[in-house]
C-alpha cells in the first residue's frame, strides 16, 4: 500500500522571491523529517528551487517527499524547479517516470540568470546528510541544516 505524504504548510506570511534548497549528500528515510520541514517552509514562497548538484543518492522516500512538495506548491500556486541532477540521480527520476512530471533544469545559475534572481530575492538553505563511521552493523547518519541568506 502506498502511503501519501501530507506536507503541512508552514505558518507565516507569504514571501516574495525564491526559496532554494540544496541537498548535499545521501538522502534516504533517515532524512525524511528534515526534508518535510524544509519543504513545508518552502511552500510559503512563489518559487521553489531544489538543487541536486551535490546530491549523491536519493531513495523512494525522497521522491515521495518531492511529490508531496509539488502538490503543496501547486495548491499555493508556487512553481517548483529541480536543478543539477547528476546522471545517477536523473536515472532514478527516469525509472519512476518523474522526469516528465517535474521541471528539471541543468544548473542553478541558469535558472537564477533567466529569472533575474539576486541576493535580495533569494533565500537559500542547505541540507547536509552524510554517513558517519559505522557503529557495529548500524550506520549512523548526521543531518544538519545550514541557513544561508
């Protein structure tokens, strides 16, 4: 049974400009809560850009969260753009036929230039997820959020 993610929208004032989230590292179910929190905050912005340039891995949990973000963005009439998909990440989107569903662009700079985004128009957040040394048979993970403005 497929369980749909319900992405609660963050309370707050509507923002103008773009909210960019950079995913740095390997993202799977361990990062679900942080992804959903960042995605909920992003729905307050008219333009949401997800940058996958430094993403090494995503699993189906991330794809499910992206679909939830897309639905929430559509309800708020926000635009969602994915940028910087490495070939191995793009292949996952193709296998799931999601490359037809999302607006995917080659690079963040292309989107920023085309839409004339500058520092004042852009709020950036980086989610970092990387493995920490194995503890027995259990691989612990560390996720941190780095706010940029």
